[in-house]
């Protein structure tokens, strides 16, 4: 089974084609699963046979939030991953909107002197779906319109470049389709 939040629009079209479905169904599926609220796979406006086929191949993953620490300027979310690792994401509250700071790795090997997160050595890279689901979970829990994404949470994004680029690619498609309200994605630079 594939977590559909790990696929870019193009990869979803390819996968649909591989299972004998029209790639153009991605135009229905993609905006719907990222909608506010997301439409469950079983409720997509598609034929029953197609829905049955999709439900045997895809699922929509969801991160389990185990703690939220709120302050005036930011809310910190601690999420449990399937393998018992945890990651942190931050909702930053700016005058101009709400920005989600997404983590890209469990731990980090960069060792920046000022950073407590870097004290935990890298255990693994995050998958595309684990990055996307930070955003979706925070949007759901906070009930805020997310206007920007910063890839500046735990981890060095350029060490996980392939997944980070797919995560950005999925976000760009959604922005174009207006299914996510974000207007920008920014990331840190290689040290
Ligand atoms: S790259 Fe980021 S997460 Fe890693 S140690 Fe430096 S500041 Fe911390």
C-alpha cells in the first residue's frame, strides 16, 4: 500500500496509468486529498470500481500529534512516527500570516553550536509523506490558513534532497490548483 501523500502530481499520474486508470484522474484526486478539509479516498467523486481499486493501492496517512506547546508567537507540535521516532514542527504566527516550519530528518548531523535539535544525531531521512503530513496535521489541529512553508525544522534539507524536492513539487501543484492556501516555500541553505 502506498501513502498517497508521498506522491507528486506527476508520480500519481504515472501510478494511475500503471494500474489501468486514466492519468487525468489525478486532477480530481490531488486537489481533493489536499482540500480543506481533505476528502477521504473513499468519497472521491469517481466510479465505484475505481474507488475500490484505489482503496486497495493507496491510503492517506496521518501523523499522530502527541504534544502541542503554545506561545504567543509560535506553537510547537511533537509528532510520533510509525517507527517510534518523533519529530517536531512549528506553526509560526506572523503579522502577515501563519507559516509552518517543517522538519526533514529525524535528528541532524550538522552540529550547529546554537541548536538543541542537532544534539540528537540523524537517525533517518523523512519521507515525502511525513513532510506533507506535518503540514496537513497542523492545518487541521490549528484550524489556521497556512500561508507559507519553511523547510527549516529539524534536519538539513539538502541531505534529503530528492524527498524535499518532491515535497516542494506537491506543494507547488497544490498552490496552482488552489487546494493549499500557501503562497511561498522557503528553505535553508547548505552550511
Ligand atoms: S542544520 Fe538545523 S537542525 Fe541541524 S543542527 Fe543545524 S540548526 Fe540544528
